[in-house]
DNA sequence: CGTCCAGGTCTAC
DNA sequence: GGTAGACCTGGACGC
């Protein structure tokens, strides 16, 4: 696949990513790249593909579950995520209370209007990465309503971008592997305190942070679970009970159970 | 053309 | 603590 990632010093690079295994990939970057930038690109792609995520605890439990042993066999579960926690938070807000096509349109507007541009091979269209928080922070209401057409989400996105840009909130330190590793409950409370981020968005963002304890319940996952199991009256409490045996990996187990037919 | 609602959240009871 | 209404947008549907 083609990936375009931003560089800290400005600009961006596009690359072709070829899977070697579930934990290794080949990167062919278009355009020049200084050593420090190369390291940055590798780090970003590692995050996106979760090449270094340790899922052994999950596989240990999945082995004994006929519904999910396939995941252990295939070393599945490295759900693709964005280049940063900030990007995952903004994108998640863009999934709330709207259709998937609206989500795509809102994110596309952010990237095509504000994203840093990457040099491309001659003949191919220029590509952009997701814009930095500081860039989103300086946009006015006209951009969010008139260009992005985010509706009431605009003020949420702007407020979070300002908080991240001025250092009030540090989303990147919320990842499971970060040295300052907080407990899931602390991360949950912090995310819930963000404007526009409720229970659904919190559970989803935590999955993106490598924290799989919470199940993502929304108007797609719950009906999908009911259809797969034939248990049309089961509630979220019942679903949580079904996956409780997975402990800190309950959310991952639920998600893989729902999306097996995607593979 | 009006109503409903989609991979919800916030505010006000 | 639990729940009804409002909320931007736009596509799907019924009339």
C-alpha cells in the first residue's frame, strides 16, 4: 500500500509499503530523506502497522476459544492505526453520529486542504499527510463549517487541536508503550474529558492506543454481534460477559470476532 | 419535499 | 445515575 506521512520539520514523504511478515515490512520512500528523517519515517510506520506490539497475552487466551483460535494461528490483530494519537482522536470524532461516507469526506477535506505535501514521482498526483494539531488549531469557524462541513463537531475538533498544540493535553503519551504508562482507567477519564469524546469514541481511541480492555459499542458493532451469534436480544452487558475471559484484550477479541469476515 | 438516522455527545432535568 | 432533546450533515426512504 501507499502511505504518506508527515515529517516533524515540515513536509511529508510518500512510500510504498510491502508486507514481509506480520512484524516486518519493506519501505520504498519517494524523494530525498536525511538519516534523522528516515528514522522518523520508520518509527511512524511501526506505529501505524503495530509492528512491535506484543499480542502474546491475547493469543494465549484465543487458543482456547474456538471462535477466535484462528486469530492466534494467523498472528492477527495488528489493527491499522494513524500516524499519531492526535490523528486517531480527530478521525474518531469524525465517525460519530454520521455515515461512513461523511467521515471519509470530512477527513479528506482536512488532508487535502491543510495536510503537508509530499514529493511524488513524476506523473502521479501529489499526496498529503494528515495536518498537525497546530495547523488545525489556527483554522476559524468558516473552515470547519464551510470547507470541512463538520457541523457541530467543528468546535470539538478545534478545541482539542488548540489544547494539543499549546501542550495542555498530551495525547501521544497515552499509548500503552509510553514510559509514563497510565492505567486504563486514567486514560479513559482523560479521553472522556475531551469535548466531543464520549463512551464510544473513548473505547475506540483506546483500541488505537494499544489498550484493548474496553469494547467498542455502537450502531454497527452491536447489531453485527447479534447477527453473527443469532442472539438478537443480547445487550452490551451480555457481550461484555462473553469477552470477559480476555481481560485486558476483551476489546480486541470483540473486534476480531466481528470483523473475521473482512479477511 | 419531509422525515429519519447514521460506527454519538452534550446539556438539562 | 439515568434519560429525553438538540445537534450539523447528507444519503436513504416514503409520500
